[in-house]
């Protein structure tokens, strides 16, 4: 593999990444009118937050004598910020 192959590979990956990241902005009007996009937009932020909270609690450090208190405080903070 030559330096030119690596350069073309990096440029191709950059182009695909740019296209995929920019696609929602280019298709904003079309996407805004779709019912499935509106439905997903209504619950996706809360679903992502719930997944992050569950992951944080499940993989947290349980070596402290007060181990549930920081997790409970964070869960309550997330719930309070969501509503």
C-alpha cells in the first residue's frame, strides 16, 4: 500500500462522512414533513438519555460505601432536566 492509496482512502472516507453528516441538512424540508421523522423526534431525546443513564448505572463503580447515592442523584437530575 502506497502513500497515494492511503491518501485516496482518507479522502474517500472524508467525502462519505461529509455526505452522511450533511444529508439531513440538505433534505430538511423533505424530512420535516414525514410523519415517521416527527414521531422519532418526539421520543428519541428521552430514549437516548435513558440509555445513557442505564449504562452509567450498570457500569458504575460500586466500591464505595455510598455507591448508590451518586447514581440516584444523577438519575434525579436527569429526570428533573427532562421535565
